[in-house]
C-alpha cells in the first residue's frame, strides 16, 4: 500500500506541473517517432512511407497525451478546473446576472450565518464554564418578577450549603447591585464603578480561574476581614492598562451606601472570557468583585442569588427532590424564628435559566431566516431558468456534439456552486461585520450576546448552506436544461409553444411560492411590529423623553441631617440652571434594578406577614417625582421638611392604594412601610418598574431620612436643553458643590427604557429586515417572470396590436397576469401565516395572532409591490411597435 | 485468434513493461514498445503511444526510474530502468499471473472433458 501514497503524492505534484510535464512528454514522443522512422527506413522504406507507418504504429498522439495526463495527474480535478474556467467565462459574459445572484446569495447566507451564530451562542453552545451542565440556579418555586422572590437570606443559604448532599458546592452573589455603586480611586481621578458582592466559593463553583493573582481566600469572607477585591478583565485593562503590578496594591473603594472609604487590596484579575453580566444579568457591566460576608448581611433579608454545582452523576431531578425536602425547613433568620420558614427551592439548569425564555424567539428567528434562504433559492432557481431558456441552443449543441447528460448537469451545478461559494464568502464578510457590531452593542440586553462570534460551528453551517443551497436552486434548472428535444432546441425555436408553456408554468409556480413565503414573513414581522408599537404605547407612568440622570457623589459623614442639606443644595442649584424645569434625587431609577420591601395597612391590630404587599422602593428627595414626570394623583409630594425633620411619610402608587385600602381615600392613613409606621401623604399613577411589558407593580417612595438611607444617589434633571449641553452645566454645578464629584456618565432616562425594550427591538429589527428582503426578492421574481414572458410574446403582442388591440388592453392583460400570480401567492401565504402566527402568539404583546389590521395591511403591501413589479414590464409591452415586433425574427 | 490481435487486459501492459526492463536493463519508450511487439510476435494490439501512460504510472509508483540520456544513434531520449521496489512488484505480479494462467488452463480443460461425457 506504500506505493499508493507515493503515487497520490506524485499525482498531486504532477497536477501543478502540467505544462513542463507535457513538454517533456512531447519531446519523448518526438524522439520515439524519429527512432521509429529511422528503423523503418533502415528496413528499406522510403522516408514518407516510413513516417506514415511510424505514425500508425504510434496511434493517436492526442490520445496518448490524454492517457498520460490521466495516469499521472488528478483527472477529476482537471475536469473541475475545466468546468470552473468555463463557468467563469460564461459568468463574465453575463456579469449582471452573476452580480445579482451573488448579492442575493450573500444576503441570504449572511443572514443565516448571523442568526445561526446568535442561536448557537445563546441556545446551543454550552455556557463558558467548566462542566457547565452541572451548574444550576436555585430560585423560589413561585418566583414573581421581583428579584426578592429569587433570592435567599444568608442563614437559609448556609443551611442549604450544610445540609444538602447532591451539590458539590452552593454559592451566590448579591442580587441587588445597582450600576455605579462604588467610587473607585485607583490612579488619578475617582471614577464610579460597579462592584458585585459574591459569596464564598462563587468563582470556584463556576470553575473560573483567575487570569492573574488569585481568587478570594476563606479568611476574606469573615467579619472584619482584610478587604480584598478582584478586578474584571476589561476594568483592569481600562484602569491599569493590563499591568499585573496592580496585584497586591491597595486601592480606595468607597461604597455609595455608607460612603466609608476603604483601602482594598487587589488580589487578582478575572479572565477575559468571564463576563458576569452576559450570563447572569444581561446588560450589566461588572467592574470588580468583593466578598459577600455572610455575617454582615444576616439581618438584611433575601439578597443572595444562588448558584450550585451538582455532584457528578447526580441529576437535577434527584437534587430537586432533595431540595423539596430541605427548603421548607429553612428559617428566614435563625435569630428570629418567628419570621417563619417561607422557602421553597426550584433547581434549574443554569443554561436553561439564562436562555430558556429566549428559546422560542430564537427559533422563530431561525425559521424566518430559513424562509429567507428558501426565497433566495427560489429566486435563483428562477433566474437560472431564465438563463436556461436563453442557453437552450448552446446545450443542445453540446449534447449533439457528444456531451453526456451527466457532464452537462455537472457543468451547470458547478456554475451554481461557484455562485454559492462567492455568495457565501461575501455573506461571511457581511455576517462578520454584523456580529462584530452586535457583540459590542451594550444597548441590546440579551444574555451571552457579547460572546457571539463566528466559530467553527458557524463556519460549518455556512459551508452546509453554501453547498446545500445550489443543490436546491440549481438541480431543477440543470435537469430541465439537459433534457428536452434536441431537434426542437436546435431549430431556431424560442417560440415552441408547448415547451414554452410548461416552462412558464414552472416559473410561475416558483414566483407564487416566493410570494407566499414573503407573505408569511411579512405577516410575522407585521405582528411583531404591532406588538412593539403596543409596548411603546404603554403608559410608563413617567415621561422618559426629557429626563436625564447622573450619579452624584458627596460626603455627608454618615449624618442624615447633613445629607439632607447637601441634597437640598444640589437640587436647588441644579434647578436654578437655565433650561432646567425640575430636579430631584433618588437612589434608584426605573427599569434598572430590583429591590422590594413590604408595606401593610396599619389598623387596630398588628399586621401579619400575609398582610404585607411586596413593593418596589425608591428613597428620594422632593422634586424627584416631578423630574421623572410622574403624575401625582392625590395628596402632596415629599417636602424638604420631611427630610430635615425625619418625618415618617410615604408616597404610594395606585396599585398599593388599591390593595391596602380598596375604595377608600388613602391620604392621611398609616401604614407599616419598610418596618416603620408612616403616614401616606400622596398617591401617584402606576410606574412600570422593571420593564414596559410587566404590569405596573406596587411602589412606594420614602424620604431619605435617618430611618431610610439611600443606596447611592442619582440626580434626575428634567430639561428642555439637549442632553450634551445640559451635562456640562450640571457637572459644573456638581463640581462646585463637591470637587470630588467623579466624572460620570450623564444618562438620558429614555436610554433606560430603550434598553428594557431592546430584546424586542432586536428581534423586530431582524425579522423586519428579513421580511423586507423577502419582499424585495419576491418583487424581483415577479419582475423577472413577467419581463421574460413579455419578451417571449413580443411577436404575439405585435400581432394583436396590429389586429387592433389598444395599448391599454395589452397593459391590462399583462398587469392582470401579474395580479393573478400575486393573488394566488398571497392566498396561499395568508393561509400559511394563519397557522404560523399561532406558533408565535407567545411572542406577541397585546396583539392577537390573527390581528386583522396586520393581515390586511401586509396583503395590500404585497399586492401593491407585486403590481409595481409587474407594471414596468407591462408598460414596456404596451409600447411595442407592431411593425418592429413583426419584422424581428 | 491468429487473425485478430489480442486486446490487452487491464494492467497487463504494466507487467510487460516491468518484465522487459528487468530483462533488458535501461531502455527508452520506443525500445520497450518494440521489444514487447517482438516478444508477442505482433500478436498484441498495441498503440505504441499508450506505453507512455503506463511508464508514467509505474514511475509515480516508484517501480521504475527515468533519466534523460542519448540513444545508440546519438538521439536524446528518456531511459527507464527498474527499481528495487519494481522488482518486488514484478515478482508479485509474475506469481499472480502464473497462478491465474494455471487456473484458467485447468478450468478450461475441465469444461471440455465434462462436455464429452
């Protein structure tokens, strides 16, 4: 067998040395002939006869050369090269067609690669952790939308850690981290930074190894431990230019809650591949991690989001049945057994938890892009058929000269393949650009999106599509072209009525298919668009458009009175800036994070646990409600007196008022809010707190007093000025008040809303783009078919016009034909869309899957576009001059 | 058989070439073709040109080697000679053909006997 490899190697080598080897063979053959001639002459033949005999003995020279080539080289590759050369030549001759086909394919394949990469990243690829199938997320069984229903107290967490037998490790992170909750002073100016508290063993559970330095040690998780921090890779690059010298150094980190300036030792840097936000909290950028010290949080209620790693060989179901036994036994707090045992535990695979909700959307997206590819193929099939008609004679000639059917089909498939490969290459470039853009889109809040890229799987997918597509669109035309009656084709036909009719029918069917597919896409996109508009129409309860927020720093020395004075100063001076309508401070912004406390009506008896309503809390200054554009329905806003005099007052929203005092006037009544008895002074309209699509939750607004410390503070400014110029004057004012104010971002509140609706926008944008592409391709298909049939019927139309048909009559006939195709396509499409729409019902928001407006609108749109596409050739038909038409061939 | 010439079976030409080179030493293409024609007493239907496909195949398999040289009458020609791998291959082929010829002879003899009984 050794010779086999040697031969193969030599064959490959010969393949690339075709010319010199041919040259050598020619010399050898020439020598051979000369020797033969000489020998023949020696035997007494005259020279001419000698040469003739020599040539006869030698046989066909060309045949010998062919045999030689076959024996030494790679014959199949030779044929392929031949086909390719020929293909390039024909395509160059028909450059318009080639460019159009490649562009169409590039769009189709590019779109497919993009969607595949997104699907692959979010759904298919395992999470970027070691043995990620072992990771689980543990939440309450009836987890409502609030984060408090998905978290546990320090005590419950420790109980679970100690008592379970099915998990190798259980750890978690502090779930109520707002953006920019720290002020970080490493080198130079202080900057706001987002720090996340993680429980012991968090990184070890995930299997994350530090890129430099080390992870936290056990002794760093005890009370009064030496403070330590881990930096995220991007933060380390940004702040320290990737200098490992920072490890072991101390930096100043001040917590925005208690404002204690702490010296913290940087112990390590996390790897680049570890992006906490993209997995656990899409859209969040975490800059650094600090230990969550259980002892410091015993009294703080539910705040740990739990992540566990199953022991090898233990299934989620097994772990779940153990959790079902354990969780009901856990106390809310050991110190206060009277608080009860409120827990359940639901284990979900981390991957499922992260991307399960997106599965349906992504599958819909995948189907949409599959439809696009189908339309692309149908379109190309159509284009190729049109070409086939034009090349019938050429192929008939080749077959008459002895080309076998297989050889012709092969040639045609090579053409399709060349187009597809060119399309795939261009499509990949397109996909690469789009994905690079998507991966760096902080404004699209989808999990794992930052990790999206073209990987091996995506390339394999591209290859599959690039090879599969031409088979799909190329085979039918190829088979069609290679059969058929030679004589018919060779006779200067083109008007062969019967052949033409069936040809037309195939093309018409293809166009109808295209229209139907485009119709399905359009209806789908239309439904999503309607949903999106409905989402935007939702009364948010505040007006985001002209408000902007900025995180502020100040030093009140932990004194509430001083804080009130600083706040008042900030609000007063910002409000005085020309163009500012109102300003206020809150420790929380809508749609950016979660925090819930309880509120209950205070009556004669002490409220029980079950009387409490979970509410979303804002700790605010006067003016905040106005600055956000929230509507006060009853009573009054919080005043500076309330802050300065530490009054226990609360503003609630309608939902809370309805729940606590249904049908009664809540103003002046007393409630237990956040553990304090407070007087209700105002009621505001409901505000959507975490996303526009949730129902407006319960909310309350408390003055920042001795009792309630804000966790960070955001100054919200409502103004008629553009954000950029406003930012300058507001920052100047803040610097005047506090020179240590960090250089922070001025964020339009609209941006927060946009982020919250971004996944929907993302899907809408993609599906919408696909639908638009589908529409374009379908109209191109109609245009092509009608143009072709008009060209073919030029003579017939000429005769009709000569016999008295008017221009309008001809125009109407052609348009009527178009309309017929369009109507059949739309009818089939609408019926299909009815069925398909049911499947995407769960993705819609306040829109019925049979929404008549969408259906009718899309039908009309498609009809109009089809008419336009048909009108152009129709007009050309009506302009035919009968004399000219009858004279030409 | 004497009337029409023998059509060469697939692969037989390669063996003939190897055997010719083994017996005659280095030869050019024309020489090999002539030699085979002489040995077969013109019974073989050989287009001399086809020998070059066989030669290049054998060469690529490493069974023969080639170099340019000058012929007896001072003509530039490519000379082929058998290699060690070629000799081994020839031995295998010879054994194979021997067995095949033997077998065919037996089988054909058997048939004519059976017909008489």
